[in-house]
C-alpha cells in the first residue's frame, strides 16, 4: 500500500510531514490505549480500595456484631443457668415435700389400719390374759397347799410331787399364753413402724389365720349384729415363706376389711337367703405360693377394676377410707416382694384378690 501511494505522494518536505504524521498516528493508538489502561487501572484500584474500605468496615461491623451476640448469648446462658438452678432447687424441694407427704400418708394409712385392728387385738389379748390370770391364781393356791403339806410332821411325798407337777404345768401354760400376748403386742408395734422391715421365714398360714381373726373381731367390736361365715383352706405345703410379716399382714388386713365391707353392703340390700361369706386360701404353685381372698359381696364393674389399685381411688363414702389401702398393698406385694396382686370380680356376685409370692 505504501508502494502504491508512494507514486502519488509529493517529494521532499511534504513526504517527511506525511511520514511523520503517519508515524505519530501509529504511535497515538498504543499511547492512548496505555493511557486508557492506566486510567482504567487507576479507577479500578481506587474502586478496589473503596471496596476494601467497605469490606474492612463490614468486617469490623461483623466482628462487633459477633462480639455483641457472644455477650448476649453469654448473658442468656447465665440467665438460663440461673433459672435452671432455681427450677432444679424448686423441683428438689417439691420432690422432698412429695416424699415427706407420701411418707405421712403411708403412715396415716398404717395407723388407720392399726385403729381397725385395735378392737380385734384387745379381744385376742383378753383371752390369753384370762388364762394367765386364772393359772396364776390356781398356781398360788397350789403353792399354799404345798407349803401346808411341807409343814406337816408326816409329809406325803406323793402329794407333794403331784402338787409340783400341777404347778409346773400351770407355769408352762402361763408362759405359753404370756408369749401369745407378747407376740400380739410385738405384731402391733411392727404394724405401726415407719422403717422398712426385714424379711423373715414366716408361717404364711398362721399369719393369714391370725389377721383374719383380728380383722373379724375388730369389725364385730364395732357392729355386734354383723356376722359372716369365715372359710379357710390352708395348704400345708407352703411351709415357711421369706416375707416381711407386718407388711404382708397389712395387705391381708386390707383385703379382709374390703371383703367384710362388700358382704356387709350386700347384706343391707336385703337379698333373701343371702349368707355373707369371706374365704381365704393358700396354695403352693409352681413359682411360689398363692393367697386368695374372696367374698360373695357386691362385686365391682370393669370400670372400677381398672382403677382399683390407683392411689386415692375408693368406692367407699367420704370419710370411710383413705383410698390408699389397695394402692399401698399393691406396692408392698409388687415392689416390696416382687410378686403380683390381681383382682377378679363380677358385679353383684363376688370379688377375689389373688396374691402370688415367690418362695
């Protein structure tokens, strides 16, 4: 292109001017581009510096916010820990109060059952005390006879020996009946104790028979007109069973009292030919022993059976019971002895409680 134009271009200074202009033009583009790039770089640098300042400001702001959040969080955590500590202390106090209340209620139930036993205990104590008094009087007379015989010039050794034998027999009977009184008093004291008892090898048949008589005599002392047929069926096979005697006795007492109440209520309905009957039986089973307490009283519907072992649930009129008897009985058998306490009943026909204990 330069060669073609060369023919048309002037010679001399004009050519130099044109060439100079052309070279200037050629140099102007890269210089302009360089200036543009330099300006663009300067603008970009300035923009980046501004953004860097913004980023730093945002970073400082974020750090400040994070610090503020940490302080707020620490304050909230401290407040929550304080609230948790306060609530924990409140719950601990409430739990201790509940435990104390539960202990008081349990002891109240024990004393209530002991009150029901009092008349029966008095009756049971009176019989052996009468024997003790009678044999003591006879023994005193025998001693006088023996002294009188001893003072005679001609003593009768055979009579003296006979008097001594009678005196020995009387003392044995006094000891026997005195021990009976002592065992009743001991049982009464154990029944009212607050601390948990120790397991002992116990004649379950004798325990059931004793508490059945005590419960019946206690009820008879309150209502002389009340009569019930007592049926016992004790299996001799159970023998001695390792239990806490006062606790199982308390369970039996509660079941007996409930049975007496049920037959008494049904008797009040005036059913013709009705004979109130309460039965207790023991039996050796595969895994231990079984005690059944049954009555032909009022029975109970299914809705009541489902609630019968709940604390404070009772079908008796207000003031006639605490509603804790069966609940505590269930705890004694299940939690205290690892056994079971169940009930079978048909409304208007019968109720039967079944206790199973390992042996």
